[in-house]
C-alpha cells in the first residue's frame, strides 16, 4: 500500500465526506480553501444550504436556527436567522417569570437573605444575586441593588 491510499475514499472509515458533530449537526467536506470551512476542511451543511440559496450568512451576533429542532433537516424552509440571545431563550427559558423577578427583588428590598430567596424561588445564590443587582433580567422592574464591593483580606483601606 502506498502512502495516501488510506486517505478519503480509500479509508475503511470513509463516510462520503460527511460527519456528524457531537451536537448532532452534519458537516460536509468542502476543502480547506472554502470560505465556510473549518480548519479541517468541513463546513456545516445547514450553512452551505443557506448560502447556496443566495442568502447571506448570519452575522456573529446571529445564528442559523432549525425551526423544527431537527438538526439533520437542512431544508432552506426549515432554517431561519435569529439572534443568539433569542436562541438561548428558546432553548433555555427563564426559570422564573417576570412577576417572580419583581417579587424576588421586593423580598430582598424587604430584608430577605439571598439564601432564603434562593430556596424560595428554586435558584442558585449566584442567580439570585445576579437578579438582585440587575446583571440578569435588567429589563424587568423591581428594586435592584448595586453589587457589593468586597475588600481583600488584610486590606486596611476603609
């Protein structure tokens, strides 16, 4: 066997230049010089389909989304461009409603501890803190508190 005989179609593991990623997306071998290719010369099939239909690739703040959630269904009519933020909300909806965020902030303003609020609303202490300070859910009402500034141990600054 000569060098190179086991590459591509000569390899027993050859799958026709198609691979499935660990997240279930199909990638197609397009060559390392292709504008949509990753460093290994593969590109996402849904992105190739989208661009081949004459549509512009999504900007960095947007994502190409499968409407029916089937990652192997790469028909143009099943694809849409949405913001990354909208995509995150679609797949990871908030654990509490806007009304609960307002109630949580009011509870905190009334003196409730972060630990008690975490237990009451089924959230982590980190999530409660982010809601209280407005780092998360900043567009929702209710009183927010600035994040505390902590001194390093041993610091004498007042």
